[in-house]
C-alpha cells in the first residue's frame, strides 16, 4: 500500500475517489509555490533563473508557407504574392496574411522572427535541424525519420525535472519526426497522448488500473514482476541493450499512474465550457487546452504536432479552410496563458521545418498550384517568457526569397529556447560511446528575444 | 525495424542538401567559409593528361562541384538561384549553357576575364548570397580565369572522358587516433589518370569513429568502430572503409578453434578476427527453441514442445527443430505478414476487396513456398482482375509508371530511385535517364473498370497489357525507351515489357536482386541487416560484411530462390545460435554478429503469444473465430494492442512503416489494458485452469514458466514463486493470475533473447 502513496500521503485511487477537485487548489498551487521558491533560491545563489518554466512548441509539419502566414509580400509580382491580402495587426506597421486574424488581434503579445533560414530543403533533414538545433550528420532523404541528436523536448526533460510521475516531455498527438531522445535514452522520449481530448470519453489510455483490479493487488503484481524478472541486462550503454529502455518505461509507467498531478492535468472536463469553446471544439483546439493544463502541472516541454503543411498543391484553398481554426486556437492559448499570469513563464513557439518557395508552381501531375520547399527563409512565432511583446525581428527581401536582415540560424533558434529555459546551450554531453557532443554548435541566442 | 519502406509522395521535390560547401554559408550568421581550405592547392597534379588546354568538362566542372556551386541548396536547386541554374551536382551540359550562353553572356568575358560575373560573384567581389567560393588568390580562381580567357573551350570528341575514380587505400585498419591520407585518382577514357585528391569532397558516415578533413586526411577516433568515408569527384563516388579495432591482441587460434557449420560461420569469424572481436558462446537449448520458433513461425513453443525438446538427447536436435518449424503451417502466415507490411496498400485507397485479394495472393505464395524470383515475376507482370488475381493490386495501388518504379526498385533491388525522378541523387549514381528508362517498362499497363475513388473504391478493375504507351522524359519531352539499370535487354515488338523486366531483375547478372532479398531475411533473423536500412543498397551505404552478403546472395541463387532453404542455411549456422550475452571483447559490437542482438516481438507475434499463453484468443472483426493476429489481412481491423506495439498505420497514404521501438505507451498497455486484464483473469484462462485442475503450487509455477519463458524455472525461482501460495486456497487463483501477469510484463517474455 505504501508504495502507492504520493508525497502528500494520499493514494492515487483515494485521490480519484475524492475527486480531483479536492486537490485542484492545494495540490497544484502548492506545487507551483514550491517552484517559485526554487526560483527565488536560484537568484539568491547567483544563478540566472530560467525565464521559461515551460515551452509549448506548435509544430506545423511539412513546412508552412511564410507568405501565407507571417510574411506577406503585397509588393511582389502576382506569381509570388499569391491570392491573399495582408491584414493589419495590433502592432503598427506589422502585417500578417489575411487568414491569421486571431493572431493579428493579439500581435501585441507576439514576436515574429522572419529571418531564420538554413540549408536543409527536405523534410527529413529540415525536421531534424529545426527540432534539434543540429543538422543531420549524413544526408538523408525527404521521407526520413531520423535522429542524430536529442530533440529540444528530450534535452529539456533531461535537464529540467518534471514533478514526480509526470513525464517532462509530452508530444501530442504523435511524436514529430526527429522528436526523439537520441543518446539521452528512452527515459527522455516523449510521452505521446494520442487520445482525442475533444471526445467526451477522453482519457489517457492505460494510465488507470483496469476495472476490477485493486491498488493492493496491483502492488502485489509489481512485486511479483521484480521476482520473476531475472533476464540479465547489459548495463554498458555501448552494448545497446534494448531491454534497458523497457525497464525505464516500466518505472515511468508506475510513476505516471501514481501521479496526482498527471490525473488532474488530464482531466480536461473540469474546464469551463466557455473556455473550451474559445480554444475551439476540435482536436487541435482541445489539445492546446490540454497543453496549458500540463504547463500548470509543471511539465516543462509540450510539443503540439499538426501535420499536413506540405502544400505543394492546392495551397490557397487549404490555407483558407484550415488556418483560421488552427490560429484561433493558438491565439486562445496565448491569451489564456496571459490572463492567468502564466505567459511570462511560458514560451510558446510556432514553426515548421522550413518556408516555401516564392514562386507559385504547379507540379507535374498536379492540377492546382502550391509552393515547394524553401529553407532560405521562414517565419517563426514566439510569445511569452520575456520575449518582446509586439515586435518583428529580421526581414526577407521584397519577394520573400531570402532572409536579408538579421539572418539567423537554427542554432540561434535552439540557443534562444535553451537559454529561456535556463539550459546552457554551450554545454557538452557525452554519448554512451563517450563521444563529446555540443548541445548547440553555436550558442548565440537571438539577442532581441533575450532582453 | 528491418522491413523498411519509405515511399515518397509529393515531397520528392525536396531539394537535396548535401552537407558540403554551400551548406555552411547559407547560415550567414557564421562567416562564410569555402569548401576548400585556403592552403588547399588546386587540383590537378596531372600525371598523364597534359592539359595546357583547359576545358569545361575536365577542369571547370570539378571546381564548381567541390565549391558547392551546383549543390542542392544553391544553384543546383530545381529552379536555380537568382536566375542562375546549374544541374544538381554537375552532370549535364546544361551547366555549360547556363554559364556561357544564358544571361546574355554576362557571366563570362573572355576579353576581360576578371569582369566575368562568374568570377566576380564567386570571389565575393560582387555581393554573392553564397559567400566567397573562389578566393581570388586561389588556384581554382586562376584555373577558371584561364579557361575564360581561353574562350571557354569545351571538351571535344578527342578529349579524354572521365570514366571513374579510385580511392587508395580502399580499406584499412587504423589504430585509435592514427591518421591516414587518402589519395583520389581520376581515370580517363584514354587511359590517363589525374590526382584529384584536393578536388574531391569527402564525408564520413560516422565521424566519431574516423573523421576526414577537406583535403582527405583521415583521423581515427579514440574508440573502436567501423565506418565508411565517401569521396565524391564529379558524378563519381568511391568509398574508403575504415575499422578502428579494439586494442589488445587475440590469437589466431581463438578463431581457428571456432565451429564452422557453413560458409556463414567462416565469413563472420573472418570479419571478427580482423576487428579483434571475440564471439559469445552458443545459447542454451531453451533459448534456442524459443528464438527459432519465434523467428520461423512467429509463435512460442508450447510447454509440451519445450519439455520434449529439452529432454531430447540427440546431437542434431537443433537442425531437426529447424526442419520441423519450416514445415509448420504457421510459417506461411508469419512470413506473408512481413511481406504484407511491404506491399499492403492503403485499403481506403484501393478498396477493401482488392486489399483482401492481394493479401490472399501473398499468403498463398508463402504456403506453396513459391520461389522468390517467381513471386516477383508474377507480381510485376500481373494481369487480370483486382478481385480475383491478387497480384494485380500492385498496379491498382501504383497507378503510374513512376509510382511503380520507385516501389519495385526499392523493394526488389534495394535501389532508391525516387530522388532520381527529379534530379541526380547526390550519393547515388542514378539519374533521370535511369529513372524513366525503368519507368518505361511500366508504360503499357492498361486499366479497365472502376478506378480509384477513395475512400470507397469499391469496384473491380482489370489490369492488362495495352500494347502501346510511352514514358516521356520530363526535361526533353522525348520518348524514353525501356532500359534496365544495368546491362541491356531486347524487347520483341508487341511484347509486354514487364515480364522482360522481371527476367532482367531475376537474372544471375543482376547483383541487386538476390542481395536485397537475403539481406531482408538476414535482418529478420539476426536483428540487423548486413546493409542497413535493408533496402538501401548503394556504394555509400556499404555492407558491414560484403563477402557475407555476396555469398548469401550466391547461395540463394544456387537454391533457385527457395525461401525456406535460405532460412535453413542461416538458421543452421553457428552464428545464429550465439548467445546474446556480451563479453569484454564484443560488448560494443552492434553490426558484426558476434552475439545475438535482442529484439522485441513484433506487434502481431506478441499479441498471439499473449493469447497462446493465457489460452484466451483475441476477437477480431472481419475474421473467423480463433484467428491469429498474424492472419489479419488489413490493418483496418481495429486493435489497440497492435496499434500500441507499432503495426503500421493504414490511414496514411502510403501506410507508414512499422515501428519496432519500445515506448511508455506499450509498458502501460501491458500493465493496465482492460483487454489483457480480462485474458489473465479469465475463467477459462491458464491461471484458472491450472488451479482448478489441482496439483501443487510447484507444478503450477513450472507450467507458467514453461508457457511464457519456455524454460523450466530455476530451483530458486520455483521455491520463491511457489512460496507465494499461502494456505488460503481461495486466493490461489488470484496468485496464479498475478504471477502470469508478472511473467507477461517481463522482458524475458516480450523479447527474443
């Protein structure tokens, strides 16, 4: 029985029986207080406290067009500027593409960086570069799902412990291509919540005991597992024993099941209906809301994955239909964080692996126009954690071909995120083979975001 | 893991970023660097070619290539860069026109060569997005300058042509931290050679093992390992293989004394000796029985089978076991299930009945142990109804010659041609000519009936040879005649080119066909392909043991492509029997087969195993009662267990590949899923039956261990587990259930050891 007790001395099952509400006050705010204390302490000890306790990364897989989002080019010739008009935002002189209305309405909370670029024009390599801050070590193909370096989320959960039982890195609803832990090991792989929080029946699968099984009996089973599990393990990491990952997951599984914080954070049904509406009654909208709850519970990294931004064809109808829903959910998330006073300690970023080609093209075999891959320019949206409110950094040329002002790299992007989290991008990790590896090869952050 | 299939869709257009040259400068936050270090002298210490007369092909193209000008991120992009376009990685005469003729000739000025845009930009005198590529005081600048002032001569018919390059040494064992200078020599059609070491681009596949600098100096790392280093000069690639062995010497006698059952053992030991790796000893009988059963028929041995095998005292019982397993009916479903992973189309796209017909054709092929060459021949030449002739569904799914080409080449030749559809592959030798030459074999596939109207696609379609139809080259618009990747073949007028293509693929002269097949099978049985990924055979992704791959391929051909015989050859080798336990001299070895590599059971096998040991079958929609997971004919049959353990997702088009990693979700599913809980605690389940049948706790414990781990419990295990059963008989069933749960939740159950 005792092993199932959490630090507050209540069993998980008791907690569920009492109802999460009983803990919504004490449990969570108590936890946040502890974190605040820790931060104060860090200042007293002369360390710089992290500006961001958590990061929510909205990953638009496929590479969203910069023209149709944050970098419209109304002056460009027709074959470049596309079908949409720019719209004014709350920030004087800052224009978004016309389908970004909700974000335009809160642009005074956003900082748009228009000048990140790199040289990896295919999905496999671009994903890797932007999701880890490191280029792939060898050339990889377009469809590749590769990992040569730990992802931001994995590094963050390695460096910044989540509250007991909660994984430090969530990826919702699936893991992004290069979102894995690489040499940091299975313990820092993302916890994937594939279940849909927009369903009335939403629960995170298999985190609760099956009906009819008591806590006591589960504890006995757990002890039994220890008893019968005599398979030798190869502790040396270079031996690559895949069983070690399973051990790690088993432990994480137990921790998650007994975590009050986790149960609470997953209980999205406790949110007021009105707020749920504001986030948008679709899977992505409710996932944004779930992300906010996870941030409240102290999870340091959440990736919200949204696929299908590889608009080689049909780009304008697709942007018209899908973008408003997505961007209004993101805007609701940022506003909600702000209303709760959490935006100063939460960094929200939105990006994909690259931008899109200036010239609109129709591929052979396709009937409708689109834009192709373009790594020479992309727009990245930042909000919160001390990033400037209502600013734009860098610029592309008048036709959107290339970043020309404040040309920034994925390494600059990675270093910004790590510094915000209080993680030194300059630090060296050692792989299981003993190879020293720089976390980020260029540890210069985007200084305008660091003020 | 090993069954990998990545089919590109629209993303083919991706611009290949070759991590060279230009790569560094696109990130303009760092100062621009050139691909050649300043002290790197140009080029060409000519050995035989006397080139007082420079020409474009022999002298200029190599400079543009090594400087990264024609790389994917720069002017090699499919639409060029700022109006200046080169062919990706420098292949076509396109580039000459681009430089000399386009832009009204501004790019070159023979009368005042230094005012040529090519040089002004390249040297960074005028603003250049790519930075300084041709330093003004460098040899490369001078070479191009000389070429311009000579009036931009091209190679003539009489000039020698580049026919290949060689790197020397080709392979070497280097002690830790040692250095080795490579030399790259270009060979020309007139028999002459040039040293092009400094005009070659290098790349190490694993720089911690051995790094290489821009002028070809290799430095071995501090830790043991092996890697390949790629050298690329123009469109030619050579590979240097380097091994950094473990320090300390192992006597030759150690290897001479190792058992040799067939050529596999011989070739693996040879490799290990070279690297100073010592293999693990053979595994015990119980481990062997479990491993072989799971590998051949995808199911656990029953407790009776375990008892019988362990009691058998005959010397050849392992070989006998292999023969018995190969004769079992489960063999067909298990291996067909693996092939279905590779071939199975998205049912939402091709329709459910076609999916079923296809699946049944695959299963039937394995039931009759159809020779592999025949299997492939029937598939690529399929004709008939998508409802009755399952193999035709390949063409229902792949509806253009281009789509068929990428699938067929990757699956059956291990050649990834999808990049070559749009441009030359930066680390391959294939280009658009090869791509469309291959596609032309599929240009006369006729369709009659109802096409694809996803998501329903309900109706029947007929695939036939329509007698005409051409494939056009996308750049030139010319008709491309069918031409195989290697060699040549004659087509009779009016002949369906597909069977001819199959003849070419399966002929003894085709090096790829048998290699990729044996590599797949080897990977399934040994945990890693000799080439990995298994379907990516190319010079720049070399096999870890080329002799072994070649010998296996030869054996498979000798066996007339008999799949079971191939399996038997591998399974009866001593190498297959090795224990998974590492020793100090093979701990780090993850690719030379000095020990068995542990693998998790694949989704279907694991679910079937859970059903078998609990005695409670899973219920599947659209399947007869008591069906096994490996008999499922479509992933549309929903099952949370199979999804959690990584069966491919059918909703994607093409379906994504199988994931063999372990995840937290899997651990939680085994622990807490209601489905598994029901099986473990079922009234007719193993635990309930055992206790109801009477007998002693020791007997129950033995039975549970035999059923799950397929071995007897040790005395200590037996005592400890039996001790759990207290005097209170009412609790016995619950304890037996919990014990069963614990066994299923342990890695000794979920892994092939």
